[in-house]
C-alpha cells in the first residue's frame, strides 16, 4: 500500500473511531448540541400539547403556540425548530389516529378539515408525509395523494411570518382535535 493510501486509511479509521458506529456523535460538543436540539423539540411538543388541550381558552392557547413557535437552536433561523415541531406534532397526531383500528373514518375527517393558506399547506404536507411513511394502507395512501397532491420539498411554514404561523397553528390544532376526537 502506498504511503498516501496508508495516511488516508489511518485518517478514515480515526474519523470512524471518533464518530462511532453508524455515525454516532462522539465529541462532547456534538452530544451537547444534539441534547439541546432534542430538549427544544420536546419543549415545543409539550407547549403544543398544552395548547391543544386549552384551545377553548383562546388567549392561553395563543400564548403557548407563540412560545412554541419562537423556539430555536443555535445556528438555525429564529423559530425554525418551532415550525418543525408543529409539522411533527400534526404528523404524529394524524399517524396515531390512522393506525388506530377504532378510527376507520379518520381520513374522511381529515379531508373535511376546512383549512386555508398556511394551515392548509401544513395539513397537506403532514398527510403527504404520513402517506410516504408506508404505514397506512394502499387505499389510504392513494386517497391522500388525491387529496394532498404529489410529494414536494417542504419546509414547515416557509415564507410565513410569525403572527400568521401562530394563527395557522391554532387552526391546525383545531383540525387535529376534530380528527382525533
């Protein structure tokens, strides 16, 4: 083996050793950043769950959603983590009801959700993501594709200002409540 190959091989071995199996995070800074990101997402999810339960108290729900949408991690756009948390929250609620055998008409209720603007875009993106996971049946995937259109590159609330995000999220939570009830 040539010296250059040995050097490259040794460099690769050291990188693999530092990263661990399957690219696991090995440095303290990487672990701290990942832990911080998980904590922010958990906080956003908790705030959204509380807002869902307090939808009847409009001002309280609005404050909780506002806080969730302001969350971010260093190195990301302000509110980016909060927007992603909303997408994941809606997707998870839809996934949970879709996989519940006691709710065979969940997709009818999801299709009946009267949403517009940013709320509708996020709702359809969550449905497309659910269909893309492959956990729902072929008939449901086909119906979702007809309802939501083809898969697209989606950035949660891309180009939507904060106040409109709050309004859209409140409407999304109301739709989640209607579908999961």
